[in-house]
C-alpha cells in the first residue's frame, strides 16, 4: 500500500502559495514583509500601516522612543542630566527618524550632533571628551578601545588618555 504524501495526509498542512499572508517567507503580503513594514514605520516616521489604529500606533511609537531615551541615558548620564527636563523631548525629536544603533552609539551620535549645533551642555562635553579619548568611533561602526595615547578637546573640556586611563586636564 503506497504511503500518503504530506499534502494528502492533512489538508491543513498543504503547501501554501508563495506570498500567503501567514507564510513567513518572501512575498509582498508575507508575515515577514508586513512585520518589517511595521518596524520601519515605528522607528522611522513612516505612515501607519494599513489595518492599525493610528492612535494606538502613535502611542506605541512614543513609548518606544521613551524606552530608547532611557537606555541612552544609562549610557550617557551627563548628556541626559545636562539637558534636564528637555531630555526626552530632545532625544525623541532627534531619534524619530533614525533607527537605533544601540544606546552607546545613539548617545554618541546625539552628543556629536549637539556639539556641531553648539548646543552640547557643559556636563555632556566632558562626557563626550572622555569617550572620544578612550575609544575610536567613526560614526559607522562599533566603537573600539584606543591602544595609543589620545588628547581630546570638546567644547572647553580637555582630557588625556594614556594606558587606558582617562585624565581631566580641564573641565
């Protein structure tokens, strides 16, 4: 007696056509494609995807930005403290159209952006100078520890890194 194929054994497990809404693979209507569109909309200010309540969607976007701001403030406490009550607003405006690169890199990029606009708080200038002296960061790849001495000047703060130790020369 010949054995039944998988499709004959159970009609519920029959092969689905490519692009089926429940299929995790490739087509335009696939679950993976819809999830990627949702994540993109939540992190990059793209329009609300079809089928989602706009109010709840925006509430989720704001909650994600607040969570991200909290993570960055743990990596960059002086940056957050220097901006005070305006921290969450400033970060949300800056991060709204930028996908996260991780809290260390997000804080570093924000600090550099504020420095370029001459809006970096004094506390954060010292924190940025310390990071710049201790690590190499090109804005594109992950920061790496420096192996050679480094002297950094950031908005009046001067720090020196030698043998992994960072010293403040002027705060």
